[in-house]
C-alpha cells in the first residue's frame, strides 16, 4: 500500500452502497461515495409517491446528510461512465477518482425485454422522477376524463394497465384501485372515478410468484375484491401511448405502468466482467470480481450464489447484507486481519401490501395476511426509514390516510405533451 491513506471508492448510494460506507466508519481509509443523484431513495415506498400518498421528500434523503457524521466519507455527485482497472481510476462525467478498493453498488433498472421503445408509453418505477411522473399521469388521466365528452376517450383515460404482478405491480394496482374507488370517488362531477378499470397483467401463471401458492391466491382474491382485473398468463406484445397489445387482444389505456423485469446497471461492461442474463456481475464467494480482488460488486448489480445454490434475490435486505459484508471485509484487510468467511445470505422474508388494509407477510414459518399483515408491513417500513422525523411523519400520514381515505400529495405541478390525452 502506498504511503498515504488507502482510498475506498463506493459507486452508488443505494441500500448496498450506504451500508458499505457505514461499515467502513472506523476504518483508516478515505471513503468516497459517488452517486449520480444527490439522494438515497427508499424504493419500497416509491409506489406511494406514484399514487399520491407520500411526497418525494418522505422517501428520499440527501446522501450528504446521511453520511454527514462520518468524517472519513466524502460524497461526490457524478455519473460514473467507466473504470480503468489498470490505473485503478473511476471515470465520471466530471472527474476521475483513484481507488485502492472499489465497491460497485449501482443497482438495476427496468427491462423491456428488448423493447426499449415501450419505455415512453409505459414508464417504470425506480427513481423519484419516475414516481412523480407516474403520479402526474394518473391524476391527469382523471382530469382529462372529466373534460372529454367522447365516451370512448373517457373509457381509455379511465383505464390503467400495470404490467407485471411482482410486489411493485401488486402494490401499484391495489393503490390505484383505492385512489379511484375511494380517494377521488366524490371529487368529480362529470365522471365517476369508481368506474375506472384497473388491469394487472402478468405473463406468468400467478401473481407474486415468489410467495407460496396460498398467499399468491390470497393476493389475487384481495385485488379482485378491490376492483382490480387480474390477467395471468397474459404476455404483452406491444405498448404505445394509446394502449397495450396482449396475446389475448388489445386494451385501450391512457396510463400504462411497467413493473416487469429488471436489468442490472452497466457495471459489468465497465469491467468487461462475466455476467448473468440480467447483466449482473458474477461475483466470487467474497463478492469480489474474479481476477480483481480489490473490486467488489454488491446488491442488484451482483449475481451472488445464495443458500441452496439459488441466486441472492434483488431486494433491499440482500443489498444491505452484501454492503455490510464488503465493508467489514475491506476494513479487516486494511487492519491486516483475516477477512470474514464467505458471504452467506440470510433471507428474512417477503412482504407486500395489497392496498390500505391488507398485506401478505411470509417470515420463515410466520404467515400473516389482512389487517394484521398490513400493520406488520407498516411497522417494518417505518422502522427502516432513514430519518427519525420521517418515521413520525409517515406514521402520521398513514394513520390519516387510513382514517380518511385521503391522499395528501395529489398535486399536478406540470403538464407534459406525453401525458394521457
Ligand atoms: C419500485 C420498487 C419497489 C421495491 N420494493 C421493495 C420492497 O418492498 N422490499 C425490498 O426488499 N426490495 C424492494 N425493491 C428492491 C430494492 O429497492 C433493491 O433491491 C435495492 O434498492 C438494491 O439496492 P442497491 O444498493 O443494489 O441499488 P439501488 O438502491 O438501486 O442504488 C443504486 C444507486 O446507484 C446509483 N447509480 C446507478 N448508476 C450510477 C452511475 N453510473 N454513476 C453513479 N451512480 C449510479 C443510483 O443513483 C442509486 O442511488 C424495490 C425496488 C423498486 C424499484
């Protein structure tokens, strides 16, 4: 090691990157966290921004603020474009940053299965901007339906299609149904928002396929009760601004939301490293990139082997576990100590809400549904919010929402040419 403090560079301040930085808090190293955004986003609650329950600032926090007490950490807002592994330099859109250890935690984004041209018509939910864009489109669809006298146009404007019945698709569908059936029910004069058609489309045979069949059936029944049409074994063949084509036929819809498929960040391409079909870097047992013991990939951008040889899932607790592991490993190496044993992922459970009073929870043998499941879901999510102030705020907003059916963040702050019409 040269005659200076070792440099640890972490690219990405999502769940994995923040956890890795925190694990290095006491390490004798200069830690640089690079992110193209100035904030860390709590993605599990983004759908509540998209459906006007929470405001962006309730689910995202400045990275600088999160790491402000960590004296050895520097935050740079820059977009990484490539890595020179020979010179050990990270190239960004503005500066070059040298490293001795590099942690890649750049996450994943939506995959349109080779049809990126669908993205404009069917935005996915990943960043704060996505949440506010989808919120705008949903609210504008109701506004324009109120304006039009054309019955077919009104029908299309009041049709919302969500593609993909994983946790995000299910949560979006349940929340939009409640916006239409309850929140907006009495706010319009020419249309009845309760007549809105909400369709959840899934290519596979059942919703939330990672859950056991009984819970998956429960989710489907709950969605149906809330007025969501669930279409399984229905593959999308085209999306445009006026609707969705399925193998079974076309659905005219002004609002389409993409919640199917993810693809990893281009980190594997920066390194020329081996990757799986989703573009995730294939990492070794210590999460290092083969041939580069000083470079690690974690979270959604890494393909790591989990228990029983199954891949570690792309969820927040997995990214956090990997971040902590790599941070501890680097700290141990800097101290000249033996590193921890190979990474072992511990699956804590699965959970998702199906609207305001209902959730499914599977933690080991514990299975909860309905109101109890929903309370459990609320507590877990409140607990993981970064700022104490936000825990109180969000708890209060949810209680208010629960008692009144109101959603406080129903503002349309701009109108764009690509909005529903
Ligand atoms: C809508 C939605 C709902 C979800 N719900 C749940 C849930 O309920 N429970 C759960 O456990 N998981 C959920 N997930 C999954 C979970 O959010 C991810 O598994 C987790 O965020 C992965 O963490 P990460 O650190 O790998 O990446 P991320 O948290 O995505 O962070 C990646 C970071 O890298 C930055 N970045 C990317 N590219 C660059 C670049 N070139 N240069 C600089 N910075 C870059 C990004 O700005 C971002 O801050 C959800 C995901 C989504 C999208």
